[in-house]
């Protein structure tokens, strides 16, 4: 590639936006920007793909001001690149082939460059009128994805998979940042710490692992569960980690030392865990668990076991077998069930408790 694409051209393709930002030229009056999008955009994508820097293109497009006279084509260019980055990265000339042909009818980039499509493409497929809500596909896992989460600052995405890896992605560009390896089996749960510096993951191998989000280094392995881990979360101050397992326990860990703080037996397998804002209760998909005795107003005691809905341990409602294996979510006194049946069940126990 270096023999065909001089270093000066490679540099210009990677950094022209940053030079423009630092220049004295008003971007809104720069005719060259208009010409770039109208005549050279696909050449730029092809070059970035050839030198292995296509993800830089998304980052640069996002730095351009939306108030430019090319605001509409700039938006369309970002959608075009996000939608077709995988195929262009693998085969750069597809920027002129499938990327154009499979862009929506209203795409400005498609309209500007469709004349460059191969002449043997005589009949384009019927497509949607405009871009869909699907922004981009992140590809890298070798097997089924099991868990995904955004960082609190929305800059990163973490995912866990049956391929035993945890992967970190740039949310703005879709570029894969790191591959975190250490689990010996499928990763079922992932979460960021509130400060976005740490990642916790839980796996089918019964372990919880703590990672450094910046370096990808494994900090600790938390062992104690006797079955697969399906839910993980950090406390609001990032000092505690909670995990829920198929062994029907919720375990509380010290994030700094890895020491197990508490074991809370429950009657079901938690699929969702989150700390309350006060940090003294755990919100699960089956209800709220008290961690500390307090007068915290976020406390609710409605809980859904496999067979019963309870209030402070008192059995209120027996669950029909059609609902026993469903996914439950409890928020305050409202209980919602979906999953095994063809419809959802919603109960407001604050209004109907006396009728049960």
C-alpha cells in the first residue's frame, strides 16, 4: 500500500479535519469542503480503508461543525460510513459497489456517486426511502453475544459473548478498542463502574472478573458462586460489586480487595441487578433486596419468587405455571411479567392489594 499511496497522502487523509480546525479559514466559507463531499468522499474512504484507518473517518466526520453549508450531506456521509464500514474495511472497492447500491433511495451520497457504480449493475434492489434507526453493526465476536452495556459517559460499549471474551468498543466510531480475555466459558453479564474506569463481567464458569477499562488488564477474579453468573453491577461509589447467579445467591464483593462481603440467598435466579441510588438496597428483576437497615425511601419489599409474589416475606399471589419461568420486573409496587406467554401481565399492588 505504501508504494501506491504516498505517506503525504496518507497523512492528509488521516488529519485534514484537525488541520482545518486549527486554521484561520472559516469552514462555512470553505468551498473545498463542499467539493470534497461532492466529488472526493468515496476516494477518501477507499484510501482510509487501504491504510487500515477507516474508523478514523467516522471520528473526523463527527468533528466537523454541523452548521456547515454541507450539513445535510455531512449527516448522510456519517450514516453511509457507519452502515457500510464493515464491507468497505474488508474490501475497499465496495465503497463504489455494494455501499452505493444498498444505500437508501434518499441518500445524498448515493445520488452524488451512483454514476461510479459498475456498469454491469443494471438493476438495483428495491430499498427503503431513508436511513433506518440502525446506525452501525459492531463485528468481532466469534459467537453469540450475551451481554452489552454503555459506559456512564456514553463513550464506550462493552460486550460479552459465548466466545469467552469481553470486548470494548468506541461508541462514536464503532472501532474495537480491546479484547479482554480470561474467562473460560460464555460471558453472560457485563457492567461499567459509575466512573467508567472499571468493567465487571460474569460468566458460565461461575466467576466474576474485574477489568481496567483503559488498559484491558484483569484486576481480580472473584470466586464463590457455585453456578453460572447472570447479573453484575457496581455500587454508586464504585466500591462494591454485586453478582447474581444460577446458584440462587446474590453476592456482594469489595471492588478494591476482591473480598466477599455478603451472601444473600434468594428463591430465584436474578437476571438483572442494580444498586438503589442510596446504595443500601439492591434492585433485581424480581424485586428489591435490603442490604442495610435504614430509612432509605427507595426501599420496597415486593418480591417475585418462582412461584409467589411476596410482600415483606408474606405470600400475596401464587403464580400460575405459565408465568413461573417468565421474566419479571418489579418497580415499587408495580409488577410486570413477560416471556413464556403471548401477552404481558401487569399488577399494581398498591391499588389491588386488598383484593388479593
